[in-house]
C-alpha cells in the first residue's frame, strides 16, 4: 500500500501525472478514472480523502470540495509496474459530475463475486442511519423508529400481493423493489447485514426443502 515514504517508487508520466482508478470499497465497483500528480497524491495520503489533478483546469481538485460528495480513502495501491494506482474509497454521494453513482454507470463494473446493488443500498442506508440528512425519506424512517418501519413493510407486502393478483408484471417488479428497500431499512436499523441473510439462506437449502411448516387448517 502507498505511503508518503514510497512515492518515489512510482513512475509518473512525462506530464507529471499518474492514472488513478477509484473503486468503491463496499461494492468493488469502479467509480471513475482520474489523474494525480505528486502533490495531489501527497494530499490524498495526508488527508485521507481523494485529491486529483484537474487536467482541464490545471489545478488540484479535492473531490467533494464543492459538491459534498467526498471520497474517504481506505488505501492506495500501485500496480505491478508502478505507473498506475488503485484508490479504494468509502464514498458519500455520487462519484460522477453528472449525478450518476459511477462514471461508468451503464456498465457492470463490480469485480466478479463482488457485492451488488443490495450491498450498495445497505451501505447507503447505514450512512443515513449514522448521519441523517434533512429531507431524506430514509432518515425520516430511522427517526420514526421500528414501528414506522414495520408498518411500511406491511404496506409494501400488501402492494406486492395486489400487483401480483392483477397480473401486471411491471407493477410487481416496482412493488417488489419497494418491499426490498424497506426490508433493507429494517435490517440497517437492526444492524443485520446482507451477509447474515445470505448465510441463513445457504444453510437452509431452500430450493428443494421445506424450511417452515405451515399450520394445517
């Protein structure tokens, strides 16, 4: 991992820059490709948040300085040749200037086997739980507490049933997404991770085995 003491081992280009691939530490998703010079890399390592060199403006660019979408750095690693960097971050808000989560928003850039949208959403919910945001529906649910969250789960489950009975496939997808979201809010509230649910599902062999007995009527 990069430290201030081993920057001299890197191979900066003729323009004094080195490409930096920024990756979400929670999901493995590639967020952006940016460039650093020696000074911006030193700032990144010293402050623990990403700082790049803006080629268009010709100046240092601290990510989130104006937008608030700060990227906290978990670590910086050079590639095998020392001429490119991998920067693993915890992000607050979108990574792209367009408002998209990633500059590669249309691509599945998560590493094979990496967590997906469920884990991304769960991480964001955890952030809202710890740092409430004015006007955020998620923050509102956490503020109201468990009874409100459970009420919403019941309502959304009913909406799924109604949609399924109507035979409207798109409506089922829409309502199912609402239900999954509110279930994740509950899990975040109770600090139950998606991995715990995955582990439980794996242990049950749910495809071919009945895991819960219904009462006979």
